[in-house]
C-alpha cells in the first residue's frame, strides 16, 4: 500500500483512486465582451484592429454581391477595400453568400480559429475565396486564443 498511498487515495470501499486534476481554465480573450481585437506580427497589411461582426451582418460588399456572417459564431474583420477583408473566424462561424437562403462559403465553419484573407473573384465563375494567414487548434468559440498560433501572431484586446 505504501506505493499507492503516495500516488493517490483510497476510496470508501478501500480501492485506490488516482488524483483527479481539474479541467484547465479557459484562456484568451472572451468573445462575449470583445468588440474588437488587435492583431500583430501577421505580416504586412494584416496587422491592425479587427472589429467584431455578428450573425447576419455584412462582412464584405463586393459591388452588391455580399458575404454575411451567419449562424452562431463571431467574426472579427478589418476591411481592406476593393472586395477584400481580413477575417478572424471563430471555430463555429460561417460565412454565407445570403443571410437566409445562402450556403456556407470556402469550408466554413472551420472547427478551429483561423485568420485569413477573404476576397471575391468575379468573372466567368464568381466565388468567394479564403487564403489562410494563421491558424490555432482551439475549438473553444467562447475565447479568442492569445497563444498557440501557427505561424505565430499576437492578439490582444483592443
């Protein structure tokens, strides 16, 4: 019993129970209270203050062709003009081509946090495109992770 006594405890029935560790506390910036975030070290033209967009708000208006935030998640956006924007997508955020009858665009929801460059390609086959800038493995849509980004970027509350 000496070995087990130092590694855990005996329960009421006399059986060994290993210590239970508490779940890690959520970390990062709470989405519920963050109206904007500041992103840095993301490369030229990608740094700055990103403003929160919520479901059914227009993300980008490409001359009447609009991209909307839809369903549950939050998006943070910095408008680049000329039918483009940088968008930080929460794991459950969806970007739709129509707020009610549309469909998710470029693979959203991603299931984890992603920062990317979004643009509209007109022409023969018009479509929205997404180019990834950075990703984070966190699937917690209630907190914006401030570490663990690949490649490494900084995110702080504005």
